[in-house]
């Protein structure tokens, strides 16, 4: 009885595994309950990878990985770039303040989870992709892969630019009133400032990708973007002024300048794309048609193929009389 139940359980798992397989189930058809179970399984794996990345980041916070400095030194690097005379007890070293119990532990945990999530993003993003991909066509899967690849590169570029601008921004902010004030940053507020700046720059760098994708699906055209260019550029500078948490000119101008260049690049991409579409329409002769003229489609109905007889499921050489 136990062996039968065990065999039934293994058979059920094998059947579910075959339904999830691309080879045996190319269209990814599943029932609603199977979709929920699949989502729960993928979500569980994704959270597991996030936890593993957080543990790795927590350990990396104080450990050097060969030539790579520790995560704590990377995060405190912009603060240590401030001249020693402008930091609180700067001659004794470069350290952040801990004003409440367990603040250092929580900061280390927050930074570790953020770094681990980024480092293991291919693993948990694959779980999301494996859940969505069976419902997409081959062309849609190709576009989705291109979109995710460019989005990852742009986000990383924005985060790197933010990290390079932070030392200049902190030095400028700490330089005001240096005869009357000294900079003593708490760990929680400083780390929150750095992480928020990295995320804001990274997300903002997705703008050109969004413009190109909207142009690809036909929502916006190059003519519209060219006409809206001045208003959009003004809006980018306003967005940079409000989005940068430090409200310093370095971060604002850096973000606005980068977004302007990326937006101009996306406009040129849409220009070439629309020009290619217009050339294709001209070659087909559709642009010369009058408004009341029918499109040159082939309206001749195709002949239907005769239905093929379904293959018989009875074994060869056996008749109905033999079976009865």
C-alpha cells in the first residue's frame, strides 16, 4: 500500500514536471491551480536566492575578496573622500556614527541584502522569466530578453554614475559653514542616502529604453518626440532637481545631463526606426493610395485542403469482428 502511494506521488511529480517542460508542453498550458503552484515554487526559489545573497553580502561587509575591498569600505568611500578637517574627529579615522543600539547590525544587514540581491539577480530573475516565458511567443521572448539585458546595463550605468558623483556632492555640502559646523553622519541616514541615490539614478537611466520600446510598438513617433523635445528636456531637469535626495548641484546636473544625452540617443534611434518603416511603406506603394482607394491586398480566396482521415487507433490486421 505504501509502495503504491509512493509510486503515485512520484508519478504525479513526474507528470507536473513534464507539463512544465518546454519539450513535452511547448505552449505552457496549465490549469489555474497549476499556475498558482508554479508561481509559489518560483517565488520560493527567488526568495531563497535573495536570502543567500543577503548572507553573502552580510559576510562581505567586513571581508575583503582578494583585490576587491570590503562592502563596508565601498559604501563609506564617498564619506571618507570628505577632507579630514570637515569630518567629526576626522584625524582618528573615517567612521560613521551609531546613535542607537543595533544600528550597525541593521545597516550591515540592509547593505548586505541590497548587494546580494544585485549580485544574484540573474538567479532570481531567471525564476521570474521561467514563470512568464511559457506564455510568450518566440518573438516576444526574444524582445523580452533584449529588454531585460539593456535594462540591466542601463541600471548599472546609472548606479555607477551616482557612486562617482556622491563624493563631490558630499564635499560640497560639507563645505558650507565649515568654520561653524562639522560633518558627523549617522550610519543609517548616510547608507539610506547612498542607496536611494543609486536606485534613483539606476531607474532614471531606463528612460531611453522606455522611449524606444514605446516607439517600437507604435505608441510614439519620431515626429512627436521632436515636437515635444524642449518640454521633455525641461521636465528632465525639473525631475532631476526633485529626485536627487541631496539637492546638490552636482547630483542634479549629473542626472539631468545624463538623462538628456540618453534621451537624445533614444530620439535618434526612433528616427532611424521610423525612417525604415516609411521606406518600407513607400516600396509597398501604400503611401500613394487615396483615402477612398482599397489597399492592394490579394482578395482571392485560397482553396481549402481536403480533410485527411484520422489514423485508426485499431491495430493493423485486426477487424471489428476479430475484436468482438
